[in-house]
C-alpha cells in the first residue's frame, strides 16, 4: 500500500497537481480505522443493573427473522451480557424493550483541485561588480515557480453507516433511552463495520445524557477477522519475496 501511495503521489505531480494539494491521495486509502460519532439521550435513573431483563427486537418487527438482523442481535447480546443485563426471548418477561435499526447511504462529493504548470529554475544575480577585465558576481538559484493553469474535478465517494437504538420501559412503553451511532468511510459493507458500531455504543453505556462522543477503533478491534486475514496475506507476500 505504501509503494502504491508513493506511485500515486509521483503521478499526481506528473499530472501537474501540486504536492501541497496531494491530499487527493487520501481518496484512495483503505479504511484501517473506523471513526464514529455516538449521540445519546436517556432517562435511566436506576443505579443497579444486575438482572435487569431486556427483550431485543428490530424496529420493524417483520425483520426479526432476517438473517442479517439476527447476526447483529448477537453483537448486542454479547455487549449487554458483559454489563450484566439478562436477555430474554419472551417480551412478557422483559423489564425493557430494546429496538434497533441500521443502514447505509452513499455520499458523493466533487472536489476541485488546482493544477499547476511548473517553470524551470532561473539564475538571480544578487551582487555584480566589473573592473577592467575582472568581473565578480554572486548568484543564487531561484526556487522553482508554478503557474495556476486550471482545476481538476475529482469525484469522492464515501459511505454513511448508521445504527439507531431505542429502549422502552415495559411498564408504560415510555422511551427511556435513545442512541445513535454514525460513521462515514470508504468501506461500503455494513457487516464489515457493524461490530465496531455496536461496540462504540457500549463503550460508555448508558453514558451521560445529551452527550456526543467521538471514537476511533483500529481494524483489529472492529473487525479482527479481516485484520488477521490481512496480516496473514502480508506475511505470505513477504515470504514469497524472500524465496
């Protein structure tokens, strides 16, 4: 990846894009870190959370048999059980109902980058004195100059991933918790990042009400399987080079 980035950097210069504007390279980097924003509102007043029973459901009950939903439900179950919540399959036994939904949207931006034409270095004389046949000069090389000749429009595509969670009291159906996790990045696979989104929600649960927290997770945390696969691939490539 580093060699590819260097090649792209040289290519941008060859095309006339200034090194100062080489942030263009970031458009092609993989997403090795998952950045997310967690927003929370709640009215959870209890201090003791042991043995509190939760029933988990999709916001649209018809989705409860969906395989993708059931996969994500396991992520919630694991995180909640770490906090000593009890997950029940019968909603009549629950103290609270947890409902969640998820999705992903494509976002397209068009970014204008300046294109420069570079001029050759010239000679500048900063001191000159002539006497008879003797000539004395002090010169300095002028820096390489550039001239703005236009702009290049680049299409930047990113993906907005989101996870919305509500918790209701089983007694009066009153909403007591409302959480939202949002992340924008280059990976257009929701299953690839969902473990990180769920984990981010429970980093500080339930947290302070009306709070917004920003988290960054490395790939070995939010998708350890993909991370390990990449490490193994890099090791195999290194072994092949040595052989």
